[in-house]
C-alpha cells in the first residue's frame, strides 16, 4: 500500500511502479470527488454518491472512508495470478486493510517539505480552499503514517523515489521466496 498526504505523488509513483514492474497490478479506487482538470480519468473510478453508497451496501469494498467530504474506496480486487497488488490509498483505508491483511506492506510517501507539497497541490489544479484543507490534515496523516508504515520514502525526485520502492519490493520478494 502506498500512503501519504494528498499531493505527495502517490498516484504518479504508482503508475511508474506499474510501468516498471510487470509483476505489479494496480487496484483502481473509487471516489465521489470531482475529476480534476489535470486528470485523464484513469486515476479513479469517478462515481456519484448514490452509486458509491449502493456499492457500500452491497459489500463491494475492501475498505472505504469519507475524507474531506468525499467518499473513497477500494473495491475487492480480482487480481490476476502471480501479481502483487498495489493500493494507492488514504491512511484510514490503509489501517482497515492492514487489520484484515496483517501481511500487507505499507510504504509512506513523504514530501521533501511543506512548500513542495503546497506547490504540488496548487500545480494539480486544486482550489486554494482545497489546498488549505489538505494541508490542515497533513500533520495527522504524516504522524499516523509513521506509526503504521513499514517503510518511509521521500518523494524529492520521482525517479529516485520510484527506484527506492522497486528495491523494497525486490527485497520483499526475495524474503517471501526464501520462506517458501
């Protein structure tokens, strides 16, 4: 699971990981938030609240949470065989998944500093109100992430951060294969 505050680059890193490692499969989350102008629609399944709430009632989610007035959720994945699942997920969702799957590995992505995070949030087209709202939750997200994450990766340079996570994945696979 990739966790971290909004604007830290979880989605960008997830896409880079999937492109670099054919053993990875990205679970596509649902959200009720509006698609940003900077998004192409592949980032989430964008749905309205009634559709999301119906999916909750039908038990379609591995986890879901309300965050900043919008619903976010991870459908129960149908993973192709021999693939490792990547979840790009909010902290609340990561805690729920970790409770159900204690062997799940959590990587917290962190920004190099608050100024960079603020620039990234503004750069993706978020309103100033949304930027302020997201930044207000960052200290809690970062602190909670430190408590639950197995690894911390600073996204100061995209290629370096992606390579670091790929290295972590390789170590985990070697460890998993050694124990089998």
